C-alpha cells in the first residue's frame, strides 16, 4: 500500500501541498480532484519520487520514496503532467528504450512493447517522431510507457486530457481492467471520469485535503440527489398536485411548466408516490427519472467554500 504522511511542499514562502496524510490500498482507484493550482500534480510528483517533499514522507509498499527511491520507482508507473517524452524518438524506439530501462530484454522486451502498442492503439504512428504526433497520441505514448512493466502502482496525471471520446472510453476501460490488484491514482478535471473509474475521490484545494469519500457519497451531497426529473406533455394542474404531495420539499419548473424538478424532503423517496400520481391523472410523460446528484455542483460548492444547497 501507499502511505502519505504529513506531506508538505513549499516553493519559497508558498505552500503548494499542505500537510496531506492518507493511505491507499491495493484495488483502490483514487481520483484527485481540485481547481487549477490545487497541488494535485505536485502531490503526484512527490508520490512518484520525482520531487522531494519539504517535510513529511511517502512510502510505497514499504519503500520510502526518498531514501529507497529506486525500489519505490521500480513498482510504479507514472504519466506526468503533459506526458513528456523524447520528442525526436519514434514511439517504437521510445517504448523499446523504456522497456530496456525497466530491465526487459529480447523476446520479452518485444512482447511488452507489442502489448502496450495494442492496448493504446499506437500501430499507425509507431514510426513517426513523437514531436510530430497529435496531442492525444502523445498522451497515449505516455500512457503506454507508464504501464509497460505492469506496475503495482500507477500514477496518472490527467490521463484522458486531450483524448477523443473513443480513446477516453478505451483508457477508462484500461484503467478499470488494470485496477483489480493495483493501486491507481489519477487526477482529472472530468468529474464524470471519477464516477466512471474511481472507487474513491479526494478533493484538494489550496494544497489541503477537503474531502475523502466515495464518488457516490459525494454525489449524494448534491441538492439534486434523489430529486425527480419529470417532463410532461400537458401542464394542467401538475405543479400544484406535486407540491402538495407528501415528502415533496419544493418543485422547480421550466419550459412553460412542462419540465419539472421535484426535490424530496430529507430522506423521502418520491419515485413511487409520483408514479402513482402520474397514473391516477393519466398524464403523458416524456421523461421521468431519479437524479443521482451532480458532482460538479458538489465540487463547486466545496472548492469555492459555498453552500451545497445554493
Ligand atoms: N517548481 C515550482 N515553483 C514554484 N511554484 C510551483 C512549482 N510547481 C508548482 N508550483 C505551484 O504550486 C501550486 C500547485 O501546482 P500543481 O501543478 O500541483 O497544481 P494542480 O492541482 O496540478 O493544478 P492543475 O489542475 O492546473 O494541473 C501552483 O500554485 C503552482 O504554481
Ligand atoms: Mg496538475
């Protein structure tokens, strides 16, 4: 497992990472969320031993990233911010080079390279210099080098940034398939990605850990959690009847009163009572579903110091 203990990074008088402590266990996919400049990349750089902490420490499966750095790095794969690599190499040369650095030789080296080339669909660009690749392909090369040695720990800084929707889907699938016995730490600004791949989410702002919870529990903090979204073809009297229903806290309407969001009182479940009301009145329904909650609302409220219920 990974243990992060009172991790702090100062750049001159500025504190970029402020006393972070947490542990991550195998099988967990941890997502770092936070505004620009929150300290996510700096934390990842310290976890991977790329940057020395000002104070505090990180151990990866018992290896301290400062005084046992090589052992710690052997079992980690890292996609740094911006996916830097050697621009004048081709992906094939670069990946063969990385595989060699990771200690593979001969047939095993070739097999490793082929596996990641297939996983990241790099065949069409294998012999073009990395400098001339599109942004998304550069990132895919960066991901390929991070997983080439099948590491126990993967640290991926914005892994799907710049990828097209098909590749985003592929990379998320890849992370999900990888994660069974591994520790995966990703950072992202795409909140739906957190719900899609992470088992745990941390919101960081100003270098401090604000929230550490499951994505589902975070969504449940949204004011939309448990609300019913309803679109009718005729509005006649619906708003009044819904407002009068037991367990309804409030109803918001738009689109000539045809689109409704019905908010429950705390703990109330509105699906069945509203369903009954719809049938009783024989209202024609376009849309009817229960909201899980909006992670972006929760994120904004937490990182701007506001109220989730606003
Ligand atoms: N080498 C450095 N020298 C001085 N300040 C730095 C250095 N590296 C990072 N910082 C500062 O530390 C803070 C945290 O930066 P970091 O890159 O970790 O943020 P982030 O959460 O990854 O943001 P983003 O979402 O934009 O990627 C920022 O204010 C940044 O300017
Ligand atoms: Mg960053």
